[in-house]
C-alpha cells in the first residue's frame, strides 16, 4: 500500500504503515548542508484584487525558510490590471500566456522555467495562507509530495458540489488503496522531477492537482497531507462547474485505467450490475425482459475481463523511483 500520512496540529493519522522519520528542519541543522532551493509557482488569471497581497505574504513566508528561492508568477492571459501590477512588482519572475490556456498549463509553464529542485504551487486568489508554505517545505526531506489539506468552514462546498467531489475522492482512494483527505488542493510542495515524470498525464485544466495526487500515491511515492485553513476567495472564481467537473471525472477515470485497471473495471461492472437490476425490474413490471438487460451484464463482464488483462500489464511494468541521495 502506498505511504501516505495525514497530519494537523491536533491530529495525526498514519496510513500504510508510514512513519515520520524525524523533524526535517532539525535534522538538516544537525547535518549542516544547506536545504535545497525552492521555486514557488503562482498561477493567476484576472486576480488584480488579490495578487499583490498574496505575493507580499508569500515572499515574507518563503524568505524566512532559510533556503534559496524564487517566485514565478504565471499570468494565464489576464484581461484586467493584473499584468500591469505584476510588471511593477519587484522580486518576482513573470511569465505570461497570450491567451488563457488553463490552470494546469500555467503550472506546467512555471515548472519548466523553475531553477530549483523543489516546487511549491499556490493559487494567487488569497484562498491558501502563505504562512502555511514553510511547514510544507519542512516535509520535503522525508516526502516526495507534501499537500495542504483544506480545513475550516470555507472548505465546505454546497451539497451538489460536495457530493461530486466526495465521489471522485472515494474513487481515487479505491484506485490507490490509500486515504486521501484532499484530492485537489492547490497548495502543495513536490520535487520538480516528480512533476516532470507525469507531464504526459498532466492536463491543462483544473485536473492538474488531482492528477499529481493520484499518480504519486499510485506509483508508491511518499505523500504527506497536512491540514491548512482554507480562506475566503478574493475575486471571482474561474471554475466552470459542469465542464470542469466532466474533465476532472474523465481524468480520474483515465488515471484509474492506467494505475489500477482491475479496480476501475470493478466500478464499471458494479455500475452495469445496478443498471441491470433497475432495467430488469422495470421491464419485468412493464414489457418483460429485453436484450438490453442482458447487454448490461455482458458489458460488465467485458469490463472485468479487460481490467484483469490490464492489471497483468501494470504489474509487469517496471517501477523506478529515484530520490536524492539514493
């Protein structure tokens, strides 16, 4: 089972038998070598109301970590005053897309331009506290990915959105076999090479964070979740509920087929079984059994067969995980 750890100040849950291997900051101080540098990537799109305050708080937080750093702001085609505000802001690197290419595309642009081995991504809309960044970096010595799991009253969604997110989260947990407190948090730290190994999977939209979470855990990387307070958003949300939800669902299904084909097939077969039961009950009360009822069973059986075949290929695929110092 992949190693994942969920922590907060008053709660620690260990999953898959993974234990923390000492406080990274204390160990680094005892050993002497300077900690690796970090590139903070901030994607923005029409964030004139929040971007400067976010950058000010972020610079204060990262500067106190005692490691080399840079802040890259990727403007994904803003049409408000965001470009002008960024142009006048010193101490940052600004990369700009001519038109909006998507949240994931902005993050990939920033990661490709990064000069340091560790990456922190944080949204520029003020929803994630910059003060939470140092603790994410403290976990870098022992973990490959450190995710800020959102908590607090602002982290609660309306029931339709919460139902969809919980469905995706449960499905992702079934793929990975691990507990995932927050599937798509926008505050996380990870090694640059971890992101680069999944570039072929990483989409240009909002599924970027979901993909890195699932892929890293499914591949056996060490992933840590630490609770953070989720703050009110400044400005207008760029999420489009229906199309973005469909894209995330498609991406999660794609990840399931790649990393856990048999478990994914079991979900499909289970859905077919439910459809068979409902259809058979309806037709039994009306027109009688039809070939469509049998079709659901056939489809479920084919899904399981293909899942079993895919599982065999996944298990034969060599897994190579390289970490600094190994």
